[in-house]
C-alpha cells in the first residue's frame, strides 16, 4: 500500500517543478527579447531614443516628442537619425531622406524646411531609422536616456526571476500529507493484527456446554 501511494503521488509532486522550470525559461526568453528590442545604442544596442527639438519636422514631429529609431540602412522616404561628421559627434539630427545613397551620401530635409540639409551623411553616420513616435514624452527623456536606469531595470528583472516564490518553499502541510499515508497504513496493520489475535487466541471465553433445565 505504501509503494502504491508513493507511485501515485510522485507524478503529482513533479508537475509543479516542471511548471516552475517552464515558467523560468519563458521569463528569461521574454527578458532577452525585451532587452534586444529596447537596449540603447549608447550601451552597444540597436535602439536610439531621440527627443525632438525645434520646428523643422512639423507637422510630423513636434518639440518634446520622443522618436524611437532602430539601426539599419535607410531608403528614400524614411526618417533617419544621423550624426554629422562635420560637427560634434554627440549632436544628432532627425530628418527625412529625400535622395542620395549610403555610399556617396544621403540627402535629407526637414518636413517643414524649404531647403536640404548641408550635410550628406553616409551609412556610417546614420544612427537609425525611425520606427516609433510617442508625442510629448520628452519630459521623461532624462530618465529614458540614462544608461544607469537601463542597468537597474536589468538587475531588477534578474532578481525577480531568480528570487524564490512562496510556491517554491516547502510547507509543513506537504510534509504532513506525505507522512500521513504511511502512518495510517501502520495503524491499520496493527489494528488488523490485534483484532486477529483477539478472535483466534482468546481463551477467556467459556465454551463449556450449558445445561438446560427442562423441569417444570
């Protein structure tokens, strides 16, 4: 009986462990995918966050808008972010590609400008191509563009994934439940043994014939 109960409870107890492993692996995969999508280029990633300043891209973008760009080769009609080679490399310009090519240099122009940019950036100067625009999110740009914030987010995500949950910790109830079947089996065996002795080996019962008085 004990072996049968153990075999029955074994698959049930292993199922939560399998679910926890699957949940952990899935969490790491989602974390890696999220980091791949949002990891900033300043930390070696492929995503660039640019806060629009000025009126050259109106009505497409306005001052304070946040533009998310991904690394890649632009084509005519795309909005590209580039660093002009002739000025400070920390400066970035976000304008639309209107001509040229990546080898000899692209021609770019602001949607609200009547003239093209004086710079002709090559593919090496292009930081990324705009893929997402979030209006007026520039107020949070100081936080969003801070590399320490991204590092802290990664650390917090790792701690949450590694930290054991309440389900992973052993409970006293589970230990009692595991021990209960063997104790009950031992008690039943003892009761059966004692009961059999009482019935088969008890000599205290008077088995002498009883005389019946038929006299009236």
